[in-house]
C-alpha cells in the first residue's frame, strides 16, 4: 500500500509544484539546454544570383576560347612561314 501511495502522490506533487508556479518550471528548464544549435552560416546565393554567375562564367569561357583559338591560329600561321 505504501508503494502505491508513493506512485500516486509523487506525480501529483510534481504537477502541483510546476503547474501552479511557472517560475519553478522556467528555472528547471533554463538550467538544462538540451538542444544547442551551431551559429548560422552565410546564406547561399539566390537562384537569380546563381544564374547571373553562370552567365558570367559562360561569357568568360567563351571569350577565353575565342582568344585561345586566335592564338592557336596565329601560331599555326607562324609555323607555316618558317
């Protein structure tokens, strides 16, 4: 009978302690931080910014290829003259 009395009274006392006085609950929960998130990093670029970056890279690649092809052509011409 004593065990049963403890099993019934302990939850009732705890509920009364925390439900009637929210400061107790805040104090109890404030001491333990269960989840600690890392600091937020920089946000990824927006889709519009990604598209613009892709266009820029394509322009650089195309202009670089045209310059390389001109250099290759002038090198071939120079070899033919020799």
